[in-house]
């Protein structure tokens, strides 16, 4: 019986939730260790030993300590090829190349504007910080261009990397959830037929619904 | 020729993929993309890279974009050719992947901005924004502090051999070494030594040779 793996950080964190949904997709049992950002726990020396940038998540199993959510997801998918959802990271090098391509697109093109928007529209108000209207406009414009590319792509294939759900799609769940459900920006996604269809499908997966439940649960 | 790299001489992302092909001793055709005539926005090019960016890559029928997906593909599929650029042991590969993500998520955003302000804007006759430079020097310094610690424990970022985790840094470091930001690297002894090491690799020198003198 496998020892549960450990994930450090709050489920509300987009990067933490990226790892959680991957673990759920792969049926890998885990325990979540809360890190109170408010109390500065992420900057304490013991935590910096496992995550030198003082960010969340960090990950440990019985063999290794890792950080960077997309590196953790790749490790989980590759270590557990026969568990849970198959093909998350591909079964041969050609498929894997396509997944890597769209995972990089998420990381380099989708993540920057969507992260800034999620922060400005959802987190800044919660933290009582002043919103930067110019930054919001600038990043909406960037995100729209990316979603136009996705709209074309998702007219050619059911998911980003091909006809199966992969890490490339999974990686988009956290930021999009905030923009659609908490930032009043659903229209960016739902006004695009293929992107809207894709968002409905991936966000309805039981694994993601479970993560959203964890995000909405009252703090322990 | 089966392998083709479509790109722009001097583009960080193009050079990132190119140096990997050269490290692997692969025969490839470099196909310049004509930005002046907006070739990168034509339907033909968008079919290769839907974001209208460089590089784009072909290996026979396989088409790929995103420089770091191209380097990974080449490192894995041509594992037995040229320099080994990636660990095969799963645990070592996981650590290498962590530092590849650090480059993509932390080093590149900070350094690319400085490359633009200090190395490229002058070439295009545009004015450097000193406030932006100061802000991003601060961000880069924080990243390099983590690198300094890492490189005291590990010969290369991803582990005990040169891998993609190091290679992905080459274009931005090369440009910044021609600016005042080079002091940020040299102020940190392990980072400075690591930069000297990777910048002197023959494959990188071949890439640099393509730049106008």
C-alpha cells in the first residue's frame, strides 16, 4: 500500500491546485500540509530548504522532494503510467512532444496574462489592494489573442494536444476557474464556441470538481 | 532534409532550439523567417506556429513550436546522438525538470525584459526605460541568489551534468553579458563560473557566430 505523497500549500493557490488535480486524475493518495502565507510560513528556513523561492507548492514522496507545479505534474504522470487517467503525458515520444508543446504554450502564453488578471480581479480586492486598471486592460488584450489561437486549435481537435485530455489541458484549470467563476470574465471563454465547449468538458471532470470543493471548504 | 528549424537569427527562442540541435550533432536546415515582410503573420507560417512566433520545427511529418518543447523532443528522440542533454533516471530527470521550470517561470521573465531594454532597444533606436531596468534587475538578483545556493550543491543546475536545464539559459545570459547586468552574474562566484562554463561550449559558440559582427 503506497504511502500518501505530501503536498505543501493551500488549495486556493492556483499552482497548488494544479498539482492536486493531477494527483486526483492519477488516483495517487496525498496529504495536504497547510502553509499559512499570512503567517509567513512560506518564508521560514525549514520551508525554504524544500522550496528555495519560498512559494507553494512543494511536493514530497518517499523518494524525492520537488517544486514547480508543472515539474511535479510531469513527475506524477510519468511515475504512475498505469494508474488513473491514462495518457496524461503521452504514451510515445510523438504524442509527448505535442503535449509538451501545449504545456509550454500554457506556461509561456496563457499563464502570464491569466495570472495577472486573476490576481488583479480576485486576489487584490480580497487583500484590499488597489487594482491597476491599465494592467487589467493590457492583460485582457493579451489573453484574448491567446484564446483566439485556442479557438482555432480546439476546432481541429477535442483537446489541445489531440483527442485525449492531457497535462496540457489540465494545466489551464486553475487560472481559468478563477477567471470564469470569481472574476466575472466567463464571457472571454464562453463567447468562443470551441473554447467554451472545452472549458465545460475539462471543468466538469470529477477530479477538478473535487479540487474546487477543497478550495471552497472552510479553512481548517 | 528531414530536420528544419524556422526562425530568426538573434531571436532568443530560435537560438535556444538551435543550440540543442547543434549539441546533438544533428543535420538540420535553418529556414529564415522574414519579419520585415511580416512572414510570421502569414497563414502559411501560422500553420507552423499559431502564435505567429519563432521558432517552428519540423522532423519529417512532425511539426512543433515552443522552443523548450523542441529541445525536449530532440534531446529525447535523439538520445543516442551527440551530447546527452537529459537524464534517463526518473529521479534525476525530475530534478532536472524542476530547474527547467525555474528557467521558464522565473529566470526567463526577469532576464528577457532586461535583454529587451538593454541589448535590443538600442539596436532598434529605442530608449531604455531605466525604471523597468531597475525593477527587473531586482527580480533577476533574487533568482540568481537561489542559483548561487543551488550551484554550491550541484555542478550544473539540473544535476551533475550539463542538461537542458542549463542550455535553456544560454541566449538570455549571452545577451546580458554584453550589458551592465553582467555584474549580477559575476558578483556571485558559482553563478559566474557556471556562466563562463556554459557560454564557452563549442555548440553555443557556433550559434553566436551567426550574429552580425
